[in-house]
C-alpha cells in the first residue's frame, strides 16, 4: 500500500508540473497563478499547495525537472564518443539546439525575462551545480588522468558559459560555438590551474609577506 501511495503522490506531482508547464506557455510567468495551475491539473488550489508551498517553489521544481531533460539528452549525446573533445562538443551542441527548440524556454526568455531570468542567473546556482556535477560524472571516465577538482573547476566555467549562450544566442552556428567551447575547455584541461588557484585563490603559504618593520 505504501508503494501505491508513493506512486500516486509522484503522479500527482508530475500532473501539477505538467499543468504549470502548460499555463506558463499560455500566460507567461508573471501572469500565471497557482489557481491557473490547479484548474489545469483538475485539482484544488489547496492540493497544489500541499505539494508546492508557493508559486516560487513550483517554478523552481519545474526548472529542475526540465534541466533533467537537458541532462538526459547530453548523456545520450556524449555516450557515442569515447574521446573527451568530441564528447564535449557533441554535448554542448545538443544543449544549444535543445534550448532553442524547447517550447517554454524561448517563450519565457523572450516575453517574460524580468520574472524568469533570475531562475537561471542570480538565483541559478542550483541549476549550475546540478549541470556541473552531471557533467563531471559523465566525463570523468574520459578524463581519468585529471584530478577531479581540476575537471570540476573547468566544467563549472563551461556550464556558466553554455548558459550564457543559451540565454543570448550567438550569430554563429551551433556547430561553431560548440567546437570553440570544447576547444577552450580542452585547452584548460591540458593546462590546469595550480592547486591553490583551483581552490579559488593562492594558497596561504604562497601569499606575500609583509616586510618586517
């Protein structure tokens, strides 16, 4: 019975997220209300609040679910390549194309940027961290010669750059952008920063000392 109850809860949660997706497509983020979502899901507003305590929590969960679709696609794009460079380029190319074709992302970025962009920028750290760690997991087997933190640092920068290209598409083709980003990332991985710099600053022992007075 507990398994059935869990499945029902998950089913209701997905139903609410699907309804939120549809409402955002029609109304945009600013105009969509929890009542709109509840009506589309065929549920009461109180039921929606039982799963998501606020509209903001609902949007955060929807962004996280859509990110998982991106990650699944990147995984498929990378799986066909054993070498790190081509794997990176193919994964980046997938993200750029998928973002452009996504039925909701382009609509919100274009018509409701003030309300939506913070979920990917000023409040976007969870999105960056999830994408970065997924890339670390996917690419570590192809970069076993690298220290994990060197790979993580490079992929953190790459993730942020990819999000920037998603939000502000280039006039260049996806193939060119993906190849350039992959080449830059490979150059960084061939010449990783010293341990102190990889941690975000010079180590304590290498800091200049004040001359004795």
